C-alpha cells in the first residue's frame, strides 16, 4: 500500500502584537473538535470494493512560515 498525504492551508492576518502562543491552543482544539476523517471514491478504479478511500486526520502545525513539498513518487 502507498500513503497519500493531503495538506490544507489556512491563513489569517493578525495584529503584529498578537502572539502565536495565544492562538495555538484554540486552533488545535478547533481542529481536534471539528476536523473529521473523510472518505472519497477513486473514480474509475477497477475494484469497486476498494474504490472508497478514507483519509484519517493526522496532525496540526501552527506557525508563521511553512515549507511544503508535495511530490508523487
């Protein structure tokens, strides 16, 4: 089996004097309480019993800079 990673990016502009630390706990709680696993079907996959794929909620990162590299092997 191969692993597929889905990255969703959210951003907000906040006052310069607002700290990330003051937001992290609430952001993490919001995602933990509101982000669920989700499933999608693979259009045209040859095995109908396996075409439904479930993506499991994994982790949350909060910061002011991000480096994201997504590639297909």
